[in-house]
């Protein structure tokens, strides 16, 4: 016969009720929090999965935030470049006006004033900042004003040549803007391959028109040793001779020019019009660059210089039109690239939206409480606890004297 001591009975009853209270409390916590796993001990394997999923969701959220920031910067850049391009259109129209018509002194002054205003607007646009006050075109430099307009009309760039990058995925980075040196400063001069300029001291009416590379292989051979530096000289009969300043002024080509014709050698062609005087020259140089602000400054200086005749002004304006065209080519190429980057950001953001939904669904399945099951469990546990408490209350009140008559 087994004898049960009163202390053992009390201890067993207490242990049972404490366990039931613990289970009830855990179930109540699941119902109130809506989460099945509140402590790692609730489900060690599930808790590990929850940590992993939360880490993935946090990374995805950060990448999405980065995409939003990059999207804002690139959209601002695209709008800025459009405005920049519109101002260059205005400057180009005035240059064409200067070539096609005879300008009075007051016309020149008015045009110079307008171009000065356009140049100031271009500098302002080049110093555009994003919503955080960071310059769009300073590269990775922390300066807020990468472009400075100097007293002589020149513009200095104090940013750097590194594009800011945004991380939009594991091992995936994308430029969120474009540095200003390559965009506005280091623009190929002339037609992009070379620039042909009539000398300022020419006394004839020779005008340099369109220029182009018409034989790529011959031009490649001519520039194999480096940029070319030719000088084309005319005599009184219109004959021309091209010499190479890089090779002891050796003669490289010669011929006869007729008004409205062109001359060509070493793979290039230069359209000319007007009549050259004896001793007039045209220089041909490759490998040169000209910033977009200098283009407007050259136009402004020529218009403000009362000693510049119509022929020289026309030649100056023609060369600056070429430079504006090259600058607009650079802007167009960059805008196309920006559009491509914006599309990539949109696609990546769409991918993250789908992944986030998938991860959240998975996380919910692992972590969230099944309310119907948990509430049923809560009711059963509550009933069981009440029964234990009532039973203990009756048992602990029992005494041997209750059975003595």
C-alpha cells in the first residue's frame, strides 16, 4: 500500500497548476501579440527562420529606399539636362542669327547681353542640388557649388570625376548622377574629331563651313602618332598648301580652291566659301576639348569686340555652333543613359515589391498565430486550470475528522 503524504500532494497540485498557468499565459501572449513565436524557446527552428526572413526583409527595404533616393536624383538630373539643352537651343539660334544676318552694333550688344544671361543660367543649372542639398554634378565631392563663374567669363569646375553610386542589390550598384567634368567641361571641340579655324588676322572674306571626316582609315593613319596640327595657307591665286607643325612644317597636301568649294586631305574635308587674301590661313587641330561655358564666352567676347568684322564674327559663330552641337550630343547621350538607369530602377523596385510580398507571406506562416486554433487552445487550458484549482481547493480542505461519526 502506497502512502501519500500531504506535502507531496500539495507540491504535485501546485506544480500542475503552475504548469497550466504557464501554458495558459503563453497562449494568451500568442493571441494578444498575434505571433506564435515570441521567444526563441517557443520554436527554436521557427525562430531561426524568422530571424533570417526579417534580415532579408530589412535588406530589401533598404534597397528599396536606396532606389527611391536614386530615382529622385536621376529624375532631377533628367529635368535639369532638358532645361540645359533648351538654353543651348536658344544660344545656337542666336549664333545662327549672327551668321545669317548683318548685325548692327546695338544688335551685337543685345545678343551679348542675352548670351551672358544664358551663361549664368547654365552655371546655375550645373550647380543643381537634390532634395538633401547635395550637388548633382559634383561627382563624389562634397561641395555644393561645383561650378564657379570667374570674372573673365571662364567657368571652373571644383568637383571630381567619380560618379556617385547607389547600391540597389547584392553586388548591384548604379550611378545616381553624372559628374560635371565629362558632362559639361571635357567636350570634344569642332566636329568631334577636329576643329578648323580661320585665323583672326585674315584679311580676306574666307569663311570656314562644315567639316567632317570622310575617310576614316586615312584619318586614323594621320592621327596615329597623336593629334594633328596643320596650317593651311592661301596665296593670291587661291592656291592652298597644308603644312604639319608637328613635323617641321612639312607640306602634307596642296591644291587649288574655288569659292564655295572644299578642300580635303588625310581623310578630312573642309567646306569653304568667300575669297581668301594672300597669306590668309586656316588651322586644323584634333584632340582638343572645349567646355560648354567657354563656347558662350567666345560668342559673348566676339560680339562685344567692336574690332571684329562680319567675316571674323561669322567664323567665330560657326565654330561655336559646332561646339554647341557637340555639347548637345553629350547631353542627349547622357539623357538616354539616365532614362535607361531609371528603367532599371523601376524594374528592380518591381522585383523587390514581389519579393517583399513573398517573404512577408512566408514570415506570417512561420510566425503568426493561428487565431482559431489558439483561441480554442486558450479556452481548453483555462477550463483545465479552473478544474485543477477547484479540485485542489476540495482536496486541501479534506480531513480525517470529516469521516468520524
